[in-house]
């Protein structure tokens, strides 16, 4: 799932859980890694960069890194 709202320290936001449950009910396979809507994503696109170039140690880069690892292991 992409452009998810960030967590506020209370676990997964309900809108994400509800979407995941609905998709699972239809048998849609889901990647366990969610991508959060982060400012670094928008800023990096403006400059034509990846989040790894814009903010290599930031949260957005860590999320994309987790996604890539999952894709390599499961793709």
C-alpha cells in the first residue's frame, strides 16, 4: 500500500487496517511493507531524485529499502 498516513504512536491507522482487511477479503495478495506519505518523497521528486539521494538515512528511504528487500525475496 502506498501513500499511507503516518502512524502517531498508536499502531497502524484504522484506515490502513480497514483497507488491508477489505483487500484480503477479496483475496488480493498484499505486500507487508507499507509506504507512508512523507515530505521527503515529494521533495525528492521535485528535484528529480530518489529518496536515497535526497535523504539517504531518512524514514522514506528506510521504507523503500524494506520494500525493495521484500520484492527481491518474494518477487
